[in-house]
C-alpha cells in the first residue's frame, strides 16, 4: 500500500490554487472564474480546500461535470454540510461540488450555450469552446496539485444506475482505491477519449467514477452510498481515523456488461430493477402498445446483475432497458 500511495515528498511545497495561497488547518473557498453568460453575469466555480500540516495525499472530489446530474452535486455538497473533512488527519482535500454551472442553470447535461459535453472536452483549451474552457479549469488549475480523484456522476436522462464505481482495468492504484469504497458493484471500464478520467490518467493521476441514480432526480440510496465512498477512501488512505465501513456483505467486480434493448416500442413496465440478480430467460418486464392490443415480454438474454435500468415509461425500438453485468467476479 505505501508504495502505491507515497506522496510525502511532494507535500512540503506551498499550495497555491488560482493565485490564492491555501492556509493550512482551515477550510478555504477559492472562487475560479468560469466566464460570463450572455447577460454579462459572471459565472464562477467554487473549490473548497482543506489542507493539513501533516503530509499526505491530495484528493479531488468533483461533482457536476454534467449539469443535470444532481445526485453527484448533492453528494459533494452534502459532504461539506456534514463536515466530513473536519477531522482530516493529514493531506489535502479539494472539493468542487459543481463544475458545469452553465448546464446546471439550464437542467442540461451539456454546456447549454454551445451544446458540448464537458466530459468529452478534456483537457480543454483556453481558446476553445465554452465546454473546453470549463474543462481547462480542472486540468490547468486543480489537477497539477492532485494525487487522486473521485468524479461523481448520475445516469443519463431516465436511466438509473445502481450505485457503482468505475475504473480502468489496468490502473492498479485506481483498483486499490475502488476496493476501499465498499460499493456493491465495481466496474472495469476503458477510458473514454477526452473525458476527465482519461485526462487525469494522462498525467499519472488515478481517478474513480462514481455512478448513482438518474438525472434531475435525487436518490437517497445513491447519496448515502456516495457519502460512504468519500469517507471510506479517506479512511483507507489513513486521512481519517477508523477503518472503511462496508454496508454490502458481497461485492462484485463487473468485467463485461450489456444493455438489453427494446425489441418493440410502447409503454415500458419493468418488474426487475437495478441491484437485482437475474437468470437467463427470466421475465424482466413488459412493453405494451398504447391501445391495449399487444403486450411483449422483456426476457433476460444473460444471467447477471442488473446495474442500471430505464425508468422511462415510453420507449422506442432499440432503447436501452436493462444494463446487465454478465461477466463478473464475486470479491
């Protein structure tokens, strides 16, 4: 463990974030300019920083890369409200509850003014699109100070994700961090081009992605799990006192997963949901035409764990219905 996470040599340097000197032993809020909206009002990204005198890792806790993924924002916000970091023993935490302010204002995944995805715009560019400029705030002003990161996300649109951790298979340090989290599901997922996780990896920083709930809807299970993830990782790295607390007796590492898609359009009535285990051939739900003339069963094509499902009540041909982790290891 010590050889994977030995950050003491770099910790002696003074921490300056966006030209602001961080004073040890107190929570300090740094306001970072993120541009203006067409009305001329300035938009800022807020980074809350707590730095201890004792050397240790620097952890980035990031929410709101997608503006409509409210669970991630709420997890990070609530971690501040519940004073999780007050008893930090060593190291530094940098907490950014909301990166994509533009999307948040407009209930949008994207930067609403240019329609681009911040999480496909990393590492960003000073003269690029607005999404690219927002991404650059993280890569230029925050990542250089960071040793590892957790990026909090939510299922897109009406798709619900059971709380889970995703990381790259070959990233040994990220895999170690993932085991600390205590989530029921961990998922090996390749890097996505121009994502935050890929950009972090490019500069040698292991990053985990937390997924939980669905967009524009708070989910208590996801929020509670996300808060536990933060505390467990801090405890696992001896940044907080105590041992990681695992609420789930069983943990599963998902190697391969597949979305089961709608074979016909109509009204979708699900009978199984995320977190359930299903066998091949099990009935998962029904799709009914709106006139009462036809009903088609949705049948599992694989045995495995449902790690995500569609809460949408009306589906089109080919829409994603159930995300099944079909190749997995029980840990």
